[in-house]
């Protein structure tokens, strides 16, 4: 008779050895077969605030998600694209998030809202047309400038991730 400790130890070892074999990815396995290209233009910044290159940063985040994590290729021509994602940066807020003992903000929060639309060119109606929001915090005392940029990057990554998930969630 095999002792229970040996069975448990063997099971744990087997689980650990095979854990690296399982990989989940959006590398194109569930994208419709007739969707090969995507057009992602720069989103106009109508937020009246924030850092100057926020539209470029959002575009890079979206391209990174849709092109690097799927089988889609980026096209620079909307008319030849199979899918299109467009939108506007509609809100940028940078406000105190945490107040220290001297009643001064020691953490600020950057919040960004984007109105976006995802559409297959073959369809008349978009798959979705809605707002996406993201936020990030930073230490205003230690690193006010680079901290704000990092908070913006964090917020934009959240937005890009949510857009990607909503788009591929229907695939």
C-alpha cells in the first residue's frame, strides 16, 4: 500500500512540472477568419488637460494590445481594414488622492476617460460604442513630473486592456 504522503507529493510534483505547459492567449484562435487587419488612428484629445502626447501614448497602448496579442496586423488605411477602433479622449483629471498630516496632498490620482467605438467594416453597426476609464496614482512630493507620466501610462494601459477585452470577448 502506498502511503498518502507519497501520493500527495507525487501529485504536487506532477502539477508543478506541467504548470508551465498551460498557456492561454488571444493569439488569433477565436478571431473571425475574415478579420485580418485593424485600423487604429490617433484619438483626438478633447480633455483640455494632461500631458501633451497623451494621444500618442494611447495609440501605442492600443496597437500593442491589438497587434502584439492577436493575429491582427495594423493598417494605415481605414477603407482596407477589417476592423476599426476610433475614439476621443474626453476627460483628464489630476486631483489629490491622499492627504498627509500637514493637510497637503501626498498622492494625486490621474483619471482619464475615452469615448471609443469598435466596428467591423462588414457590419453597419459597431460592436460597441462606449466610454472607458482608467486611473493611476503618483507621489506629488517625491516625483511630480515623472510620477504624473507614469500615472497616465497606467491609466492608458487600463483603458487599452479594457477595449481589447471588450473587442475580443465577442470573438
